[in-house]
C-alpha cells in the first residue's frame, strides 16, 4: 500500500520559502521525501516539527515572468516568488514530464544553483512522482524547479578533453583544489574560472565510453560516496553534495529523453568535481575502520535518530550505492563517515 505521508508533508510545506537567512536552503521537502521513502513516514511530521523554526514564508512575487522572457530573471534570487508563480502556471497547463523535459536543458548549465540544492530538490520530487502522481508532488516539483531557476549558477566552462577510460575515484583524486578556501561556496566556485586545470578536469567525464550513461553516472555517485569516508572530514556538510547532486540527476534520467542523457552526465560530473575542488582537504585521512557485521538499516536509523538533514540525505544516496555494489564494508564505512554529522 502506498505511503502518502509525503503528500501531507508537501502540503504542510507548500507556503514555505526555498531558503532562509538569504542563502541557506530549505531541506525539509528533501529530507521528508527520504524519510518516507525508507519507511519512516511516521517520523516525518515529528521531524518537520523540529525543523519548523528554520522555515520562512513563501516569497511574494515582484512581477510575473512572461513565458518567452524567462532568460533575464534566470539566476535572480530576488525573483524567487515570481519563479514559484511561473512554474505553478506551467504545471497547471501541461503534464509534469513535459515541463521537466523543456526546462531541464535550460537549467542544467546552472547546476550549481543553491550549492546544488536546486537539482537535488528536483531529484527528490521526481522520485516521489515516479511512485505516484499527486497534486502535492507536482507542486513540489514546481517549487524545486523554481528554486533552481532563481539560484541558477553556471560553473566555469569545461574544455573539450576526450572522455578517458579512467575510474571516477581516480578522477576525483586528480581534481585540483581551489586555492582560497576561506569563504563560502560562491566565492570558491568563482575561482574555477581562473584555474588552468579546471577546463580539462570538467570536460573529461570519467568512465568507460562504452558503458551506458546511467552506469557511468552511477559509478560517479558511488565513487563520491566512498571517497567521503576519507575526505568528508574537511567539510562534512558541503562534501555530501559531491554524491547527492549527481544522484539527483541519476534519479531523473528515467523520465528524460535519451538525447538529454549525455549533457546530464557531463553536468553531474562537473558539479561533483566542482564541490570536490571547493571543499576537499589537501590530504585525505585513512578510510575509517569498518565493522563487517554493520547493517545499513542500523546506519539509516542512526541518521534518522540524529535528525541531521545532510546525514539523512547522504545515507539515502549511500543506500542506492549499496544496492548496486553489495559491498559488505560499505555500511560501516558510511556509519563512520557520517559521525561528524550525527554525534
């Protein structure tokens, strides 16, 4: 029997804004979807109660965005209310897959939007919609697209390097760090434009060229999950997104036409590489010691008990990795990796 707790959560959140304090993302709809997905629907409302003081009111619009004049307000966070209204109108007149397919290539170049939370929120909404199409889930997709559009932020352009048959973990280890790591993500990502190495790194999507796009993208997600164990300590919150952002793209691929898969792979890799460049430490720590008897249900319970939204979303992604690999060491690795978020 379908669990519609997520619809209750989306209804409860429909009049909240996408951010607070001018730039911090509203994680409530994403965490609530992950909780409901993994059988913890009964905890969703209690979690939202605890998160309530971080929620703000839905922003008001300034001026309606005409259908054919969407380019100018793209990336303007002061127009967040206008973007929410825009996508509400779009989704009222067309099916949600049609709106998504039209807007995905427009938004994809700005995948860094909201520290990648724009695409992550869309990925959670799409996963919920693939289970059941309800008005609340469609509205949440619109809110995710609106947030992505309002915070649209392109990365420095990639080069035209060939796609080498290199494994994603090695590729991530080769990503150069930005030189000045004193400030926030926008300041760090801006430094990529001045990096002589960045175009080649961003353009050289790792993996076997003969593999399918979903397989290559899954391998990038899996490498970022495992690498978090030795590198996540440097920025436990921000480096989570090196895995959760490409996983959001991976979850969206099934509803996109095949011609959008290659640019989606390229953008997802660029996002993972950019977050890695911005926050990875100069030196990794040894991988955490692992318990061979650790189970993922225990790891998930630990994340849920902590209430930390980033731990919940990271373990949600790591569960996907485990489903693909079956690596018996992964549950303990993830359990130790998230300790800074959950202790």
